[in-house]
């Protein structure tokens, strides 16, 4: 997508994040729905997660609580079976408890996305020059900003939720033909709508009108990146 919203099109699903960073026509700004940056010791969770969770319906259940960096990267996988995965989850939980105040564990849902988190983190470590063009976002927070700072009531999985999200994207200037297009292979309609609102956030960042949560983000010294959610 161009900064003005023109020349926008849907590409195939990338195999990995490095392919997006290095690929042909690599974006100047990338907004990705993956947590970026973690504290060495968690004091009540990541600040950006805590801030945006209060802005969303249902207590922000789509914002998974993230532990310390050590806990996120304790178990790399792949895991041979469910038994091995559950054992790895428990080991990571033990580390999370040792590196958090107050003591917290890791939900199985948060643990399930650690592989993607590690993939993005690894790519940024491998390509440090790309760090200044990769930003964390969250689709529901982005849609809230488009909706007059009001969280959407309908789930993105419902037809009503998809309709409202399409309307907001079109009102934001995305071409209707793009918003109503068929998702690429390997993706669903809600995946496409989430990706499009992430692209919209990237455009806002490029145009220097995006909002950062929190206003003054903390810094992950190990990664060399702010801990912030943009919308």
C-alpha cells in the first residue's frame, strides 16, 4: 500500500517474517500483530498490553498477557507431541513465576504464539537495520481508533463484525475492491481484515499521525526496540 492508500493489493501469505523484511518490494513501514519487546523482569505485565486491554470490550481478552523475555524464549520447539508441548509450557511457566512480581504464570493461549514471537524477534536481531521500520500493533485497538475510539461490540468472527470492520476500512480510504476481496490461500476473511487494518496503521505511522500506547514506552535493551502498541 502507498502512503496515500493507493496501489494497494493483497499478496500471498509469507512463509516467515524474514521473507517479508528481505523480499521484493519490502515495505518501508511494517505494522505487525505480534508482541515486540519484553521486560527482563515483569512487574504486572507489559505496559502496552495493560494500557490497551482497558480500551477494549470483554476486558481485552484478545490481548494475551506476556511474561518476561526469559520466559518467552525458554522453550523453542518444535515439540514432538502434545505431551512434550504441555511439558514445555510448564517449564516456561516456572521461569515466568521466577521473573515476575507479583508472581504470574503463562496461559496456554499465550504460549501458543511464542513461536511467532520468537520468529519476529529473531528476524529483527538478524536484521538490526530494519528495527526502525517494524512496529507492533493490535487489530482491535486499530479498529477502535477508526471507530471513534469506541471498541467494536461484534466479534470479528461474526458477519456483523466483518461488515462493521469492512465499513471502517473503506471509510479510512482503503479501496472497496481490496476490502471485499477474497483472502489469499491459507487465510480467512477475518485474517484479511486484520491485515488490512495493520497496513492502515503502517500508513498512519509513515504519515506521523499514529498513536502510541503507552505515550512514553519502555525500552527492551536486549532487542533494542520500544515496547509499544501503535494504532
